[in-house]
C-alpha cells in the first residue's frame, strides 16, 4: 500500500496521559500514594514507590466522527482524528533513552544494527534518482547522533543523509551544493574519469563495498545539484501552505518531508528538537510549550499529504522512545516535583496514512495509563507493520 515513510521522532518521550490517553480515574487519587496494585509492578520502571499520583491537568474531548479523545494541548492534531490511528498499547523492553532510541530505530538495544531507514531503502530501493533515498531532518544532532540513521553493515549508500533544518536558506541547509568553479559538463567529465579509475581499481583488487558506496554517494551528490535546491526550498510553496505549517525548524522539517516524499524519497525522519526536549522530569506543564511547536506542523503535514494525494501511500508515524509515568518524579535532581519519569510499559504512538485505518484507537493501557493491557504492541511489531505496509 505504502511507498514512503515520514517518521517524526519526539525525542525524550512525550507523556501519553497528557496528550493521547485520557485517564480520568487518576483525578480521584491525585496526590495520594501509589496504589499497591501499581507498586508491585515497578521492577523495571523508574517510578519511585514514594511517588504520588499525578493526574493530568489537561482537558480531553472527543473529536471527529470517530470521537477519539485527545488533549486540549493538541487541538490541530485532534482536528485530524478521523485520519489518525492512535496505538495506545505500545510498550518497549528499554526504559532509558539510549537503549530505547536504539531499539526504536534499529530493533536492538545494542549498537551495530542498520536503522529502519537504511533497511527500508536497502530492501525497497529509491524512487528518486537525484535525491538520497533516506533523508534525516533535524535542528541539531540527537543525543545518540548519526547512529540513529546508520547503515551499519549494509553498504554506506543506504545511510541517512542528515540535513540541518534549522537553516532557512538552501545554500546553508546543504553546504557546497553548487560548484562555483566547474560547470556541470566539466564535473561530469571528472566523474566519468574517476569512474573509469575506480573500475580499474575494482578489477585489480576485487569488490570493495566501501569504494562502491563512495562512488554511488558521489553520483547522488552530483545529481543533487539539479534537484536538491528546488526540493528543499519551501519558499516555492504557496503562502497558505507555509502558514498552515507555521514557523520554526520542526515546521520547516515537516513541510520539507512532504516535498521529499512527493519526489520519491523513501524514508524521511524529522526530529523534534535535539537533546531530548520531551524529557519532562521536572515539570509536566512544559509539555504545553512543546506541544505548541509540534501540534500545528503535524496536523498540517497530514492534511497536506492528503491534499497532494500522497497520504494513502505515505506512512506517517509520530512517537517517542517510550512513555511517562502516572506519578510525580521524586528525585534530588529536579527542583520542581511536578514531572513524570520514564515508563516503558505503556505509551501511545500515532500512525496515519499508508493503509492504516483512520479514526480508530488500537489497544489500551490500564486505569493508570501505566501498562499496556489490551492488544499490546511491541516496537518490533511497529517495525513489522510499517514494513508490511
């Protein structure tokens, strides 16, 4: 069904019960010690036994014909309810950021596996001749850096091409895109000569995967001169489209992602900020500021893909590496005891397009929003479903 994937990573782990998974029962026991039924499950959770229950301060309302309940922090995403599937029963084996992110992107908590974008491109190829098949957009490097888009033991040509979308001008987004010294025909002659020399080298020494990857990368870099400037230049979009996404690096990244899949790029990853911005240990009310930056662009992307006729063939994923606890953070490391800690037992991922059924909720967590209890979905299940689509 699908041809492309846009994977939006909310690094640091958003709180499911403050955005996507209403738990009104927490209001009755907010501020009280954790129930014994919950504390007995805390072996692999960061939640402390002396923590107090923290109900969400947000208001949840049903939206669309489907009536999916979502937080007032995300009114724009909520307005797309009938095009969205909320997977409220996600869980993961990793309960800290580094292994959680590795597991989400590579399927393993250990370093050394190819990332989702790399194996998707390796298995399915690219439909774009003049752009990389796997593009990564972010305002700065995530905590783990390029390991989240590595090709590992696959040929290097399948690794992600990182583009810093905190820059507005195309020439700054992609340095050295235009050769001011040589004309295209001169560059072509140089590349052809290098190609012959490389071919002689391979004939003499045998196959060399690194050399082959380098050759392919340089060919793509040469061809990018003709198309990349236009593909990444969002000023080409009508004013109404740009206004729908809003301003900021994440908004620019979402709009670029739509333009890239339109041009056949197989996998686009869009990172929300850097250095784990959603890691709200200290004060969960910081989610308001974060949601204001994420809500509008995500909704605009879904609508824009639909308007371009691309939503049915593009899988859209919005997720963190895990979720957050239904209780307050208790630690000497935080000044304000109004945050939530890591929770790998239950959280929510948003999927849309690419054959996923819109207007539905899949799975459920328990009454506390702590653990997936109905149709649990492991990270590997998410990978397998995306690949199936």
